[in-house]
């Protein structure tokens, strides 16, 4: 673990926002940072990022400004990226791996945790290899492409005494912590109905006249073996998550409908759009949509005595929201930095990660996703009881 000189938790978390920002009820880690602070031993957790694509670049930026971890290593299949990242982040040669020699990381005491940011279909293999090398693991959402894969990942991490977290960046975001609190503490009474939608219009890769580059970034997302599915896997998981943490309940049944396929050539393996409905034990219903054919980013919860909503709601923010009584205003944070600091604090303290960010949570989402696909394919309600 690397040495650091000082920790300025208070300065990092939101105190840089303008005085005009009204901070309503803050989540505990924001309102009382000193209480949650770990002993200043000067330790940082050494992270190796595995898969150096778009999101890994965002994570690297978050890690760079983080209090409790440092970007110490990389795992990549592309030599040119190894050269670029080595110079950009000052990574020593001994901490650079490719997909073939990755298992040698077992001998490297300077890496504490591997963060898997590859296409979804590869999360399982890299997580298992990292766990067998004795490294803690964070894997990106969605956790994997099947229930069996998730179960294997959890089992291997347990057997090797390493912790497994899922990259749920919104679990640390103040606006989301507040909507979770309002829902679960029934601030406006029982939530009866949720609307959650996230979609981005992606460009047609076959349109050669376009100046927008579809790029290889999205190609694996169209390949079912690598993605596990379309926008439901990629974006819909946020709608499932938000519904589950607002209610603090697990869905008991789902119905679902695939949307129109406008481009059959591109969307031959994965869906272009999907809508689904989730029923919860309290009787609450969530109505959700995701698509790569239209832009949408909103969340609405209707409760017995009021409502709350966000739009933008599930993206990288900044989020805008209100309740039936007032505007919701929270400090804008770097979601990746906050996620990394919160996860790393637990690991540095040798504490078990809270259930809501572990592999068990990732597995719950995959079970719901499977049921949604089954419901859309069969046209029938699928029970999750
Ligand atoms: P990307 O295509 O930009 O990056 C994927 C990386 O994996 C690339 O570096 C690519 O070279 C590498 N790779 C390794 N083997 C590959 C293979 N066989 N085929 C294709 N690429 C291969 O994708 P991304 O947007 O960075 O997504 C990576 C992961 O991060 C996904 O699981 C995605 O769901 C997740 N993600 C999470 C968030 C978030 O907000 N938490 C945002 C975006 C992506």
C-alpha cells in the first residue's frame, strides 16, 4: 500500500461548492466526515485497472483525486495503451500486465485491488483470476452476464478471502442517498409508483456520412456474448437499482415489452429499446424504460403524501431534483472519486463491505434482468418469488 501525506476529506467533499448552494439533509458520510474518517496511517490502497476503455479513463481521473487509493497498475491487451497510460499516470513497468500474463499479479505485493472495467461478458473471468491472485476486486455493473457467473464470482472471492464490490457509483451520491432515505423512511408516506428511465440515442455505425464516430466503444455492446444484452444490461440496471433502493424492497414479479427495432442490421443480437414493469411486495409498481434510440434520464416517485423526482437522474450528473415541497440541492461530487474512497476506506480498515455494494447486490440485479428478458420474450408475467 502506498504512503500519503495528508487527508483533506472535508475539503474534498462538497465544501468547494458555492455559498448559494443550500445543503439539505446530508448523508452521514458528508455531514460528519471526521467521524467516518479512518485513522491517518498514511496508507492508500493500490488499484490496478483492468480494461482501459472509456469508463476506465473516468475512473482513473477519480482515483487520481481520491484520498484512499492510488492508480498503481494497469491490465490491457493493447500495447499502445500500456505505453500511454504508463507515461500519463507514472505506472512502473512491474505493475503493467496484459491479458495473458495477468495471473502473475499474484506475486505483486504492490497491487491490493483489481478493478475490472472490461465488456460485461469478461467480468467473470477477470474477477476470478484477480481473486485467485489474492486481490480484492471491484467489477463494473452489470456484474456479469448470467446468474451462474455471478455465483461463481462470489464463491471464488469468498474462497480466496478477498472482497468483491460492484461499481455502483450512485450508492455514494448525495442526491441518491437522499431519495433512498425519503423512500425507505417514508418521508412522504408509502411510495406507490416509480417511473425510471435511462436512454441514449447512439449513432448508426453504418452511416458512413456521419461525422459522429460510433467507434469500437459500442461494438461489444451489440455482441450478446460480450454484453449479455442491450441497453437493459447497460443502462436499465440503474432503473432497477433506483427502484429497489427507493423502496428498500425486491421485485416479486415483472412484465416487459421489447421496443421497436428501427435498425435490424445493427440490433440483431441485442434489444434497441425495452420497457418493463416491476411489482413489489408492498404493492408498489415501477414502470421503467431504456433505449439506445432515444435520450431520457429521469426518475419519479409518487407516495401517499407527496412525491420526489430527478432529471437528470441516473447519469453522471449534475442532478436536478425536487420534492412536492422543495427543490433538492446537494453538492456536486465526482462520482468515481467518492465511490473509490468509500469502498477503499472499508478495505483499508479490514471491514466487510456493506451488502448493498457487494457481489450479492450485483447478483440480485442480474436475476431481475433475466426475469425481464424472459417476460419480454414470452409476453408473460415472470415471478421472482
Ligand atoms: P469500452 O469499450 O470503452 O472499454 C472496454 C475495454 O475493454 C476496452 O479497453 C477494450 O480494449 C477492453 N476489452 C478487453 N477485451 C475486449 C474484447 N474482447 N472486446 C472488446 N473490448 C475488450 O467500454 P466502457 O464503456 O468503458 O465499459 C466497460 C465496462 O464499464 C462495462 O461493463 C460497462 O457496463 C461499464 N461502465 C460503467 C459505467 C458506470 O457509470 N459505472 C459507465 C460506462 C461503462
